C-alpha cells in the first residue's frame, strides 16, 4: 500500500508598500484593466463589483481569470482563482497613511510540499515584490502613461546559482561585478553588456534569484532579472517596464538582450 500524501497546508504571502498617490488613484490601478496593464500583466480586463471577474494575461502561456468575492470601493478587493486544483485567494486593502497610501496584498493558497509547489511559492513571493514596486514606480513617476515591455528570455540547462553568478559577476549583465556593487536602496553606475552606461537605483537584490534596478537612460525604466524553475533547465527572464519610449526602441532592447543573455550563458 502506498503511503498517503499529507494534506495540503495553507500558506500566505503578505506584502505591503507605501505609495505617494491618493487612495482613489491606487484603487483605480487595481480595478481598471488599462491601469493594470501599466504595472502588472501585459493585458487585463475587469468586470467590476462583487461577482465580477479579473482577467490577466502574460501571453498565451499564462492567462487566468479570478472571481471577485469582495469589492469595497477604495478599501478592499478580494479575488479567488483555481490553480492546479487549489483555490488561490488574493486580498488587497488600501488606506490613507500620512498623506500617502498604504497598500497591502495577501495571497493565500495550499501546498503539499512538492518541489514545483515550493518553487511556485518562492517565485510568486519574489514576483509580488517586483509588481508592487512597479506599481509604485508607475504611479509616482509615469502616472497615466502606457507601458511597453521588453521581455528577453532564455531557457538554460545550468544550476540556478551558476546562472546567477554568471549574470551578476564581472562581464555578466554588467562589465563590473554587480554582485558586489548592487546594494538595495542605493544608487549604482555600471556599464551594461550592451555597452551603455546604466545609472539609477538598485531597488532590490535577492541572492540566487535576481535583482531589480531603475535605468535612467531608458527614461527611468525598471529592469528586473528573474531565474525561474524548480530545477534545471531554468528560465532566465530579463523584464523591462518602459514608459515613454517608441515601440521600435523597446523591440530592439528585447532583441539585443535576448542575444546578450544567450551569449553570456553559452559557456
């Protein structure tokens, strides 16, 4: 007789961020499809109100629709979606806080301890950190402007740590040793692998998984490195959230960095 699998355990991801924007503006960024696509997915649509739906898409490989269970205008939004047969609930609250808005998000779901589930949890936790940062960045610096995304990706059969070391070490994504230069919350200045001088702020660094920096020369864009997958081969993704640049320039950024990532990880 095979050993019974343990029952899934409830787990939660909790994040919060303070944004220099009114409560109503932050709320609208959560419930308006056009606004959602300027910081979160590539495409979005919302059927507002309790009983409505939120549909998000990052392309044909990842689309999803969640049912809205709670809708308290300018205060609370709760949605639930089935993922791998388990309900995943996302709860948002917004409140005024010292002239700014405090946004909290809690994601609750179930895990049974499988490797892919742990990776899903870790990747989602990391992803929320970036998405909330992107929301703040959009509302504080680019409010009302459409976003274009460059999303170079490479699938690499190499251990995660080896990928991270190659991309953040000397002559990786930067000519300099980014692993020792990038400090969360501090200004940086380094030469990127495409020859450009990048300056900005190191928004966060997560060892072995990636980092996010603002890039002044790309009209204050965000560049986010993420290494995904429970085991090799891993998906290496370099996501650029760009505002105010021509679509042709964004396409060239994606093409150029796809080539750079492939070259950097070839050996």
